[in-house]
């Protein structure tokens, strides 16, 4: 089988990448398993939800996917409240920047469903097999199918097999921290506010979700040290619900009233990783290219930024260059260097800053939050950054 571009990986980054390329008139093929999507149920929410930035929303809209998602499953983030561990506090709100929202909270399953539909509409060829090896530059699947492409795009996630087969090293640093995610019914309305607590024992976020029959709902992302996370993940459902209710009541100081667990608890090992982004006839996008601490909710947004840049650079290349031309790939690496580094520095820096227990550091980081709170110009910059 021959194609101009083969996109390996059928998560959100891979699906969006194939679509963005096809929309620019490129011949792109998808290689990867078809995600198994549960039918949408009004009272059950996909365990993974993402804070989708306005830039990602615009990209998904331009790919024809945003409007395919039911509005009832989307939640606006109208404001953010960030609290430090010694009284520091920062409030950001969309109206301060004359915007309707800072970001959207969307379930992973809904984005995938919409992207798959859009791929079907565009008639993108899909080889529903797994990449297995490279044979003299030809992609070979676990079913023995051989795919020859001018450009191979690795969108097959943090453990990318294509990246490894191409001999591209990933510099991986485990944080020793697990990201716990679960949904809760809360006693008080969240009013579209994303809440975040930077605490000495980890970073806790409660993201606004659509209301349910039981009441208002939030999604938790709680990054804590592995031993405690493992203890919680091993608990029986009833004991876990009671333990989480107690711990969250303390951590949130009752900000949303009682929190009742309404989903299973999932844990994700958190790592920081970086890669060269490109290799001979190969480009990396999404988690295959980089991984971040989720405290800023930006991993997928960064991956969608890769997709947008790569599709644009490939779509506007000189007619005599192939999609895998080294110069085209270097343009992509250059375009992504700054945004990837900036996001890495911010998320890793914040994680380290709040990991330090020493009192002067704790005092300083809280003063920092308070200071930003009192500087309207800096605040506006932050709001614009958060919603970009
Ligand atoms: C706790 C937590 C919270 C987060 N919250 C946010 C947030 O709020 N906002 C945000 O922007 N980001 C967030 N992130 C980051 C986000 O989860 C990732 O950046 C995103 O899921 C990466 O998508 P991807 O498509 O690159 O990779 P993946 O989702 O890992 O998809 C990889 C795909 O490749 C396929 N694949 C694997 N192996 C092969 C193979 N051999 N052949 C073919 N296909 C293969 C898989 O089936 C899968 O479909 C969070 C992460 C964590 C851990």
C-alpha cells in the first residue's frame, strides 16, 4: 500500500492530524485501532475530560468536529480560582478580557466520536491495525500489512512504538506522582469556575462539568505522590467514596459543599518527556512528541498545536518538495520549539515550586499568587495565555 502521509495512532492527536491534512488536500491515511466508544448516556460521563483551550476549540471547529459534539456535553470555564498552600490566591475571569469563556471542559470520548465522524465524512482511509515494525523505512502492521509513505507521523502516544522503531530517543523523567481522575456530584453549584489548589501534598483541580440529575458535577484531577495514590486506587468502592469525600472536604475547605463520588477512580503515572520532534521522513505529534505535568491542563492542547502547525507547513510547502522532505520537517521542528519549551518550563517550574516544603519557598510562592492578583496587566496577560 502506498500513500503520501501515514498517520500512526488514532487518539485525538492522530485523528485531528489526518483530518487537518486531508482538509488541506493531502493524501493521508490513518493507521491504528478503532477506539471503542460507549454510546453517550445522559447520566454517565467518560472518565477522561480535557480542558480545551480556545485555540484547540477553533482548530476542532475548523475540522468540522466541534459542531458534531452535543452542546449538553460541553461545559464552559468562565473563571478560574487558584489557591496556594499558605493563603495565596489568584482569580481569573473571562469577562475581565471581554470573553465568554476561558476554556471548555469536554470528555475525551465525545471529541474522539466527533473526529471519527468527521474522518468518515472526509473519506480518510483507515487501516485498523497496529503498527508493529519498520522494514527498510516501510511501516509493517501486526497483520503484516506494509505501508509505504513519504512521511510517517507518530501520533501513537507517550509509549510511541513508531518513535522507538525510528530510533528517536525520548528523554523521560517520571515525577513519582499519579494523576487521579474521577467525577463528583457537588452540593453547591460550580458556576463555571475551575478551581485549583496548589498544596504541599499535590495539586488538586475541580473542573466544571455539565449538571446531572443528581446535581452539579465536577471532574477532579488530583496529582499526588504514588504511594498515597496506590493506596486510594486499591480501596473498595464504598471505603474509597468515604475517604475521598473526607480528604477533599479538607483540601477544598468546603468550597463546593459535600462532594460525592459518582464514577470509578482512575490513575495515570505522570512524566515529563521530550523528543527531537522529527527524524528522517518522520514527525512526532501529541504525547509521542512530549509529555507534561497536567497541572495546567495543556498536554492535549499542545498536541493539537503540533497538528495545526504540521498541517499548515505541509500544506504550504513548495510543490517540488515531498511531505517528508528534511527541510519541511525542520520547519515543523522550528515552529514548535518555542511553544513546547514554554509549556514545559511553566508546568515543570510550577510542579517543582510547589513540591518544595521549605517555609520561605511556600511563603514566596503564595506572595507570587497574591502579587499577580493585584497587577491587572499581568492578570490580563495570564487570562489571554490561559484562553489561547
Ligand atoms: C491526569 C491527566 C489529565 C490531563 N488533563 C488534560 C487537560 O485538561 N487538557 C489537555 O490538553 N491535556 C490534558 N492531559 C494530557 C492529555 O491526556 C494527552 O496529552 C493526550 O491524551 C494525548 O493524546 P494523543 O492522541 O497524543 O495520545 P493518546 O491519547 O495516548 O493516543 C495514542 C493513540 O495511539 C494508538 N496506538 C498506540 N500504539 C499504537 C500502535 N502500535 N499502532 C497504531 N496505533 C497505536 C492508541 O490506540 C491511541 O489511540 C492530561 C493528562 C493526564 C495524565
